[in-house]
């Protein structure tokens, strides 16, 4: 089984669980599916970005997400550090060139 189809199955299972527990509506699940297909974002990312489900709830309802979300947070931290370094570099370059 390919990773994509496994991810799709997990995504559908997550959406079904969230609907069943009245955490999101069926209409919201359709929007998430659209986000996944049109933008290629994972369902859990769409849910959190839209503010429909807190990250803690996602991990509670889908424990397998814990590792993925932790990796996403590390990437975001790395990106933040990179952006800080870039701003500092640009500032130093302006000082040198002036």
C-alpha cells in the first residue's frame, strides 16, 4: 500500500471520527477534503489552520498524528530560526554596504 493511500485512509478515518463525535460537521469535512485535494495539505493541517479543531483534540482522537504534528512543529521552529538569521544577515549587509 502506498503512503498516500495510507494517509488518505487515516484522514478519512479521522474525519469520520470527528463527525461522529460532533466535533466538526459533514460540511466542514467536505471543505477539508477539498483543501486536501486542491492544495495538497493534510486534513489535520486544514482543520487546525481553519481553527475548527485544536491540535490537542487531534492527537487525542488520532494518536498516530502525534509524531507528525511534532515534526511539523520542529520544521516551523527551524523555519523561524532561519528567518531570524536571514533578517540579521540582511541587516549586517546593509550596514556593510552603507
